[in-house]
C-alpha cells in the first residue's frame, strides 16, 4: 500500500470524507469559514500566506461540493 505524503491531497481526502457525513447546510457553513479564513490570509500579501489562502479557497470549493473548481484553484497555485 502506498501512503500519501502530499499534505494537500491528504487534507482534501479527509475534508471530503467529513463533508460527506454532513448536511448540505453544514457543508456550506464549513465552506464559508474556509473562504473567510482564506480572505484574511490573502490580505497579508506574504507569498506563503497568499498560497495558503488559495489552498483554503480550494478546500472551500470541495466543501461546497465543487471538485472541478477546487482542482482549478489547486492547479493555479501548484509550484511548477
């Protein structure tokens, strides 16, 4: 069995599993909190914080049930 060492992928998998046990209303509350935290971090203008803000934005999309949007955000911030 291969283990995932990619923190983003692991966190995304856990988030999806947790959200699958929630109601849509609960998932939207989680998504909104992630979005708000991301906006706050984005205001710091520090490159690492902006990257973290984008990661939270991607997680918010996952919590809303929008995996395509989450993938787009992730691809945009992924180091090349």
